[in-house]
C-alpha cells in the first residue's frame, strides 16, 4: 500500500471539498503550486508545519488528514470486506446483505 499516494488523494479530496484550486491552496500554505501537485500525486510529503496549516485550512484534526482508508484500491477493499463477512454470524450476514441492497438501490 502506497501511503504517500493515499495521503495525496486525501489532500486532493479535502481541497476539492473545500472549493480550493491547487493555486489557491498553495497561496494559503505559502508553497509553489507544483508542490501541491507533487503532494497530491504522492511524489512527496510535507512538513509538520504544513500539516498543521492544512488541518486549519480544511477545518479538520491533523489525524483526519490521514483518514484515507476509503480511498484505497478496490482489491484491498474487497479483501477487507471478505474478511469481515467471513467472521459474521448468519444473522449479521443477512443484515449486511439487506443494507447493501438498500445502499445500491
């Protein structure tokens, strides 16, 4: 699992959710736009100081910048779901099945 790429996807997700362009975010952070691009593509990381700034800009805790499990590859997600389901009771499995049907409608 490439954590730099997942972190980059998370920053991009938060940036877009906040309505910022890369240029606007780079101005707020005092970085070059190319540096934002490199972070978002997972080519580099950033400093603790910038993590603090990002958390303030996006109005999230620093730990939330690393909440990127939902951005992982499909194969990894499928494996985790299979693992969870394999440990469920019959009743839990039926509930999960019904919930999935509701979500997918």
